[in-house]
């Protein structure tokens, strides 16, 4: 199975900060990478698919980039509602695998 | 409205079986691949398995393979996950999710999870 890693595992940031989260795959997965946001007690929410395509209704401050093994989720100008845990998922082949998550909290 | 509603969770003894359901409404269930994802308390997300729109293709995580089965009933707009020989490590919130098909850079159809249920909690304990 493809292994996914994320860094950092957590970060503290302030409203208005630019935040970057990295996801790495153990083998090349072209652009078959999605990003999810999860808030405590809630189901995850799709943010980005195909590594860089913004899901409908997601604010444009979220963006994704990367291909093959290295991917990035960027939040420009962090908002109060963005404090959450973020997960990447490879949908290149089965079994799909999630990264361990990155928790973004308030500095 | 468009929604997924899971049910069937609860407390189960180790070694027993359980069937989870995911009732679908607001979209044409029979045209979507569906997935199950779980999350142990305080832990990250784990993909459990999938079933294609016509049930012709199923795939499972190694952690549940051989003791789990995903099925669907289009007449009832319901997705199912049956798990046998439950273990303590199966304790988790179980989510069903809809697979949104998109084309990757090579033109292959891939899935992103665009709609999620609220989850149903399964606790395996004696």
C-alpha cells in the first residue's frame, strides 16, 4: 500500500497568516491527491481534488499544488473557521490511504 | 435534500458481527461509487473500502479484508458494511462517503469524497 506522510503534524498560527501543509507519497501518484478539512465532532469536508482543483463552494484562499510524490495545501490569510485538522488522501490506487493529519490551531 | 445517514453502530463484543447502513437521499444513488471511512477515537482517518456504482467492483483495506463485505441495495437507496470477527481495533466512528468522479492528469477516472454522512459509532468491547 502507498504510504502517505504529512508535515508538520501540528502548527500554531494566527488569523491572517499564510499556512502551508505538505503531503508526501511513498511512490508517484501523478496528481491523484485530495485534501480534506475536519473539525472536531464533524465529518470531513472535501477541499481540493486532483491535487489542485478547488471543490465547489470552498473559499479561494485554499489552494493545492504538486504532483508525483510531493504535494502542498496552502491557506492564504487564515480565517477563524479554518482552525481544524487537514488530511491528504491518495486516490491513485487501492487501498486508498490517508495521511496522518495536520492540526492547525490558534497561536 | 442531499444527504447520507449512517446507522447500525453500537457496542459489540469481540468476535461478533455487525452490519452498518447508510441511507442515501437527494441524488441518484445507483450512479455513484460509494466508500466507507472510519476514525478511531482521537486518531486519523482510515479508508475502509469501496463499492462501484453497479457493485461489480469492491476493494477493502488490508485491516478489514477477508472479514468485511460492502454491498448496496438500489431499491432501498442504501449502502451496507458488514464486518465479522470484530476486534477492539475496529472501534471507530464509521462514515459513508460518496465518490465524486474526476479525471486525473492521465485521463483516468478517480474518486474524491464530496459528500459524507454524520457517522455511526462502533465500540468493540467485552
